[in-house]
C-alpha cells in the first residue's frame, strides 16, 4: 500500500514537472512568436490522448498561418453584408480555442470568463496559447484521465456536461472549419495564405 502510494505521488510529481517545463516552453515561444509556426514533433506512440493532442496541434498550425500578418483591411473584410468579418471570425475561433482548453483542464465555460475587449494580436496570442497548453496537458495525461475530461457549461446555477467526444466534433472541428474561412477571406482581400506553410508536413519553408 505504501509502495503504491509512493509510486502514485512520484508519477504526479513527474507529470507536474513536465507541465511546468511545457509552460516555460510555451511562454518562450510566445515571446518569439513561434507557437505553432511549425507543428510540434509527433508523439512516440499512439494513444487516445496523443491523437487528440495531435488534432489540436494540427489546428494550431493552421490557425497560426491563417491568422499571420493580417492587415486592417483583412480584419475588416467580410464576404457579404450579413456575414462575419475576418475579425469577428477570429473572435469566434478564440472562444472555441478557450473551450478546448477549458475541457482539457476541466474549467467551466462561463460568460464571466470571456474578455471581449482585446485586440487582434493579443487575441491571436491567447488563441495559440489555449491550444498549445491543451495539447501539452493531453500529452502528459493518461487515457484514463481523459475519460474524465468533459465540456462544462455553467450559467448561474445551471450546469451541463458533455463528454470529450462532443469537443472533437464540436468546438475542435468547428475551429478548423473557420480557419478555412480565414484563408478564404484573406485571399479575397488581397493577402493570401503563405504557400511556404505546408499543412501536410506541418513545416515552413524559409525563403
């Protein structure tokens, strides 16, 4: 019993240290504007957590290049009078990325958690950070722990919970969808997606 407890505490300590190191790496990459400039190295084995993390990494890489270097005219572009602008689409993806992060860290989605007053650069950095932190948390979690990760919505006293499956076909895939819209919008406003970014390989060919 004592040996089992010791092993559990050791594993928790190792996991906490790995997450702390990941946080430092994310902060460093954020300062260098490098989060998801290229896709992270793939995990060594296939697990439920690693596959989910890789899906988030794929979104992060696409979002990085879909949102990189947007001008004022790009942000204001919208395909029709009743459609979303590029900036409003970025705001929506920001909320979706927050929901992905919150599900992995088991934080309830509440209106009070939202910040509607941030600008494009800060919003972009936060979105990339949400995705990167969620991915790193998953890579340092067990598949058993993933079973307890739920999408939680809280409105006053009301709370509803949904399994991780809903996050995959909901917010995660929705965000990928909207990244495609960003690419389409910026092409229409004269600032196309950088073709040096290879979404299959997750790499960037330096000019």
